[in-house]
């Protein structure tokens, strides 16, 4: 079955795979869904992507590439919705998706994020199609008092929804061993119904610059993520404030603000002023993929300050750009995304981070080795390898599903 071309329905209800990561509610999940789909298509499979229509001007279908189409389904008003309001779109999205899944043949359904799974899993069951679920982020348990437990649930239905799709799907596909452990522990999913498919990186788009020394002198530090408390851009500001002024470092914050955190950028700008670093901080908003790649290869280091990450795709992209990463050790799957000799810290003390950054930038030979090892590590992670692993899992689940049906 592994060599047989498959027809895959990939569901991304709340955010389009074509949306630029770092803006509104788009992030690493958008990149993973799109890049894995492109790689699956290159392997000969047909991928039909489904997302919610958020603009009346959006065409019903977009031809993304050979073997990939993106469909915009009507589900509530054709306007942007905050994640906290997205539950209202689940039922109408399911009705629109039902029309497609009953009219055409699909070998399996792969849902991304819990919104998608809650919409699609009942349809897959009804139609006898295997259903796979990817979370990309797992909600913090009820009563959690700190952000290191995961992303706070944006609405009341999230934790029950995650439980429903975790236990009801044929397979849960995690992006890291850390995420798989979290899902298994919190939702009681046995190991044989969990699989890990790590993201890849486009090493042609994300590549090093030619002048390594220039990046160490008056360095630019890069933070790239949505501007929200979970991603901790406030820690990035504090790190800059604790660096030796003679380093003449500056900080670029690349990322948009979602509707649920509309006032957060203003809070960060106020904090930069209080810390006395406003003249060395630049808010550049969400960057497209090529602009992000340029920013990464020009940076002296990437600050990955998130409280929680299921993987940390930006770490892999930075390393492909030859940019060393400084990250927090406890942020879920980040340790799996950073080269063995990368800077993964056990503390969130900005003094500790500042010392690590200064030590790295102050050692010319050590920095050169860090750049080379980062690139070598990233080159071992490709989207083709990621898609091949995923396609093999698809084939296994389809075979298992077919065999189970034959026994009935």
C-alpha cells in the first residue's frame, strides 16, 4: 500500500495553510501543514486542503501546486474570528465538509488542531474513513497557574474537544516525542495509537550568509513568533536590557498580534521604554517566508523564549540559516529541534540568558563552530523525509482500517 497514491483530506479549520506564520493565529502549524502537503504531492499523493472562509472575496478553490488544492468552506460569517470565538464555526464547517466528503472519495482524513478534529472526526466515522489527528499545541490542564504547562485553553470546549479527538482518532500524529508524551499522559492515549513525525526545513530558502564575523559585531538578536504571553517576547526584551551596552546589540521582534491579545504589543513597547532599550528594539510585524529567511541569516542569534512549544520549528529554520539558537530547556519539544551543542538553558533569568549570549558572541572560533554545527543539524531534517514517514503511517492505518472492516 505504501507505493499507492493516496487522496488525502487535510483539515485546518481555523487558519489557512497559506497564511503567513507569525501573523494573527498563524504559526508553525501553517508551515507544517503546507510543507508536508507539498512534499506529499511530490511523492505522488493528492492533497485536498480545507479551511474556513474568512473573507467574502476568497475563491472557493485555490490551485496551490501540482497535486494540492485549497478549499475555502463556508462556516459562519466570512470574516476573521479570534480563536476564543472559533467554536461557533465548528458545526457549520462540519456541514460544509460533509457535502465534500460524501461527494468525493478520500482515503483518509488528517485534522490539524482540535477545532478541525471535532468538526471532521464524526464525519470520518460516519463514512468509514480513517481519521488522524495532529494537535500542534496542547492545552494546559484546568487550574494551571503557569504558562509552562502549555497554551491556556481559549474556550471552554478545548479540553473536552482535545479529549474527544485524542481518544477517538485512529492515530494521533505528534510533532515531537515531548508532545506525544504529553498527549498520552493527559488524555490516556496508548503508545500504539501515537506516532511522531517531526517537521522538516527548507534548507534552500533558509541558508547561511557568507560573512559570519559581521553577525557577531554589533549583533542583531531575533525573536520571531506571535506576540502573546505564551511566546514570552517580554523575556527577549529583558535579555537585551541585561546585555553589556558595549556589545551594541539590538533586538528585532518579528510577529503579529492575534485578536485575543490585541493590546499586547503596546504593553511590550511600554516595557521597552521602561527598560531604556526602546531605541534598540524594532517591531517589524509578521514577515513572509523569504523576509524571515533573510532576517534569520542576518541575525547573531535567535532567542526562543517561549514558555511552551510542541516542537519549535523556528529553531530548525534558524539553524538552517546558520544562526545559533538560545532556548529554554523546559519548552516541550524544543530540545528535539536544537542541535546537540546548542544553547538550551535551564533558567529564565535574563541575566543567565544575557551571559550565554555574550559568551557565544565573544568567542569567534566557538561561534564559527556553532554556525557550522547548526547548519549540519538542520540539513539532516528535510520535508521529504517528514512526508515519507507520514505517508508510511497513512498506508499502515489504511491497511489496518481495511482489515478491521473485512472482519465485520
